[in-house]
């Protein structure tokens, strides 16, 4: 009987579940926002809260405990250098879980998990992606125009699906 046993098994054995949660916590600390299913989001919340609490302690022992759980050194550094100071005097409640509808393939409920105060970082990443996308589209457009000039076609002729012969 599982009376008074906290935490969901998530349909996995112990080692798989532990690895899944460690990877999710590491990704959340590095990216500051991840998309996952709602049960996984609820399961990862206590782990992230513990890591941020370790980050707020800031001593060597806390850093070693966090390094033993997180998967990369970059995640440990970001936790202690940027995320923990940003949380400041807040006592818990470091995450926001936002429901995002249902997945098309299997109908699993999607949730976005994000750290509080990460809106500026997420907006900055979104702007960078938009700039890169616009730059790539411009380069593609120029390459298309160049190739059309070399072959002697006009842009109107290629848009209609007809080629000039």
C-alpha cells in the first residue's frame, strides 16, 4: 500500500524518474522556461524550490549539494550567480506553472514551467530569435534574386510557377 507516500511515480521506475526530474530541473535553470506535461511540472516544482533554496544559502556545501544533483556546471553557476540573487527575500514560490492546452498526439495536458522574474530573459531570447529569423529570410530572398538574375528569369515568372523558356 502507498499510504502517505508523497510524489507521483509518473509511470517510471525509480532511476528513470530521478533522471527525468534531474534533467528537467537542469533545463529549467538553464533555459528559465520549459514545456512539459502537467504531472511532470507538478513533480519538478519541489526539486527546483530546493535547488533555489540551496542557491540562496550560497555556501560551499550548498554548491556541492547542488552540483551533485544538477547535470552541468553551467547550471550550478547560473543558479548561484543569477537566479538565487534574483529571488532575494522571497520565501518559496519561485515557479509559475501555466497550463497550455492538450498535446495533439496523445492528448496529454501541456504545461509551461517558468521561473518568476524570467520574463525579461525570455523576451530577450524571443527578440534574438526574431532577428535571426529575419536575417535568414533576408539572406534567402537575396540569394533567390541573385539566382534569378543569373538564369535570366524575372521574379514574376517564377511566382506563377512558370519558367521562361
